[in-house]
C-alpha cells in the first residue's frame, strides 16, 4: 500500500458517501486525517462508510456556495468527488450542468478566497471519446460524446483556469471504469462489474451491449483512491492532469470469462443493442505520467480485484439474510 500521511490535517470530501468517496474517507482516516463529508445523498449512502470510522457529515450540495465556502474555512485539503454520473447526466443535462460544472465552480471560487493547501478534482476518461491513439495519454485531444463528458471536461478547464489566473493549487485525476467493494449493484446508477456479479450469483443471464469485444481499463477502487490522495498531497501535481487506470486493456467478454472462473460457473450472456451513452470501442489509459511524477502505480490485478469484489458482495448478501 502506498504511504499516505494526513496526520494533523482535515480534508473536505465532497461526495464522500458515494462509492469512491467513502473509500477515500476511510483511507484518509487510516492515514491520520480528520474528514468532513459533504453529500446530498442523491446516490450516496452513509452505510457506505464503515461503522466506527470517525467523520463529520454535512448533508448538502456543492451547488450551495455559502455552505461550500463555510466548510472550506475549516479544512486543509479538498477532495472533490461530488458529481452526477453519466446515466443521470444523460437523463437530465441541466442538473448535470448545475452539479458538475456549477458545483465545481463553487469549489474553486471558495478556494480562491479561502486558499486551502490543495484541491483534487476527479474527472473521467469519458472526456477522450473514441481516441485516435491507444493507450490514451493526458495529451490526447478530448472528444465529448455525452453531457457528462462535457461537464467533466468543463470542470477540468475551470481548474486549469483557476490555477493559472488565481494560483489555486488544484490537480485533476481522470478515472477509468472503477469497480470494487461498495459499488452497490442495487443502485441503478452503479457500474457494470457489480451488476454482472449480482446477476450471475442469482443464476441470471447478464446483458452485454453489442458484441462484447469493446474494451475498458478496469481500475480497482483502492488503486484509484491511492492515486487520488497521492495527487492531493503532492505539490508536484499542481495544475496538471493524471490518468488513473491500469494500462491494461480488457474486453467485456474477457472480463466475464474471468468472473465465470472465479464464481465457478458458466455465466450466460444475452447480447443486446449497443448503449446510447459511453459508446466507446476501445479504452485503455497511458499512466506513465502518474508513475513518474507521483510515484503511483496500480497494485491490484483485474483477477484479484474481481475476487475481492465477489467476496465483498457475498459478505453483504450474507449479512442481509
């Protein structure tokens, strides 16, 4: 595990009750920090944060500037994960605009005034669209195919502008298909891995969009959290963007085959029409910038990450029974 030290500091985690956010909260606390969670609980849940983990919870939205500013006066760092995800954003582009762009602007406006030590803004590999060059480097020209990718890119551009114009210490990290414990398959907005596991465990047939040979860079949540928090603490990251992935390209069909082996049974697949969102043929990230500048690298293989996710899912189901 990467050595991360938040001793003597307080961190504001927006979206801290969500899948990745809750994992960040616990990692910061284990590293000696105090945490204030700001979350409107639209998709997050306080149950995501393990019982006994100390933190302060504030129910509210990053769209509330005064609330954001007041909270920022009490912290040293800000991990900004609050966002509407790609499915919600597609259904309601205006709400996407308010939260993903307006909320990020509120964070940066407050930071310009309050001056926290550093902000990390979590963006997405979706900004790359269908790339011309594989693996995708941070210098690849963006091609936004969805309201979500538009808003995440706009948030990035505001970060760069506030760094250059107002000297706000801010770093951008780009996530790629994060999966792992706390990605609740009962949540209609969760990622594909947890949904596949839930369906397969129940003996059902999973739905695969298209031919299943489209590829993704599946990233285990612990690796994404370590990369995020390393960037948050590093002055070498200011004003820059970093891909947080694995550098390994995996097709949906290959991922399903690994799941079949781990579950010990053949998973039935039903091929359906291609998605109308995130309809990307290939995705794998070049992570050399994070390796060299942050000294970060992913440590969990896809097979091991899927094994851990299955173990978590089974433990949750056992407790619910």
